[in-house]
């Protein structure tokens, strides 16, 4: 086996979960992720001799994943299966626990629908910051863009997100209780409030010192504190198997 094949296998085994998670964050549907992961590593196989190590491997892989996700986003544009109305309708006569679980799942579905409406570059920054908890500096390094670009994209993404939520609230004619203002990610993961509302109501602005000073993981492969709370965005157990093609 050639050194290139060995390197490809090592990259696959070490970064498979990172690539999977990145593709989900970038809007690739769960059912399409296995094929998208394969697409990423096909490009890796082709481009590996050209990689000179001037950037981190994760930065290089994320750039490839971004391009793969963008191509798939164009193909999927006309066949989205969930819209705003479907995501927030359908009440059931159930216990409080079941109803709360349904509300959480509906919130996640609506969150993904709104994220799908964002330009992919804004979605990348938004999900890395709000869901993965990366710092602005870590995102800038991962995306290989200036820090100012990160915060500009984050601001635009938040504004788009707020507009979507306000439109939905106006249509529904109601406003659920606000979660604690301890930060968007904490509100998503540690309260019973649907994540769509947690993000919309959090009192955090990229222009405030709180953004740069709050403690966040510095790894570009950061995971949510509890994967169950963001079910559907992460790597399923059955996918963590096999080797590089």
C-alpha cells in the first residue's frame, strides 16, 4: 500500500466524525451525509498530493466539505421536505413529557429549515458559533478568513434568523416564554425551551464583549455538551465504521 493510501486512511479514521458533523452543520440532510462524506474523501484522495500543510488539516477538510455541501444545497433547493408550516403544526393529545419532546423535535426541524434559507457561508459561521460553541478566532482559523469576516457573517446570519422567527411568531400570534439569557448554546442545551426560541431570545450580540470573553471550546471539532439534545445533527453510531475507500 502506498504512503498516499496510508495517509488517506489515517485522515479518514481520524477525521471521519469531523467531516460528518461539518456536513450536517452545513445543511446536508442526514440521509445524504454518507454519500457526501464519500464525495469529500474522493476529493481528499485527489488533492492530497497538493496539500502542503500550510493550514490545519481540519481547515482544509472543512473547505472541501463546504464546497460539497454547497453543490448539494443547489441540487436540494427544489426538493426541501419541511417548510415552516409543517414544522410548527401537528399537536397531539399526550403526556407532558411526550408533548415536550415533540415540541423540542419540532423546534429542531424548524431550526434546520431556517438554517437552510441562509447562504451557506453564513450558516457555517452561525452553526459553528451558536451550536458548536467555537470562538470567533477558532472559526476564523477553521474557515481561513479574517476575524472581521466571521463577525460580519454572524451578524447577517443572526439578523436573518431573527426575521424568520419574527415572521413565524407573527403568523402564530403568540410568543413562548423567553429562556434564561445565559447564552444561546446553553439555552438550547439546558432548558426545556425549543432551541428555535432559545436562539431567538438570547440577549447576545457579536458586537458585545461577551462574545469574545465567554469561555468556549477552542477545538474545531467541538461537540455539544449532550449529543442527545441536538439529535439529528451528529454522527449516528452505525455510521462510525469502515475505512477509507
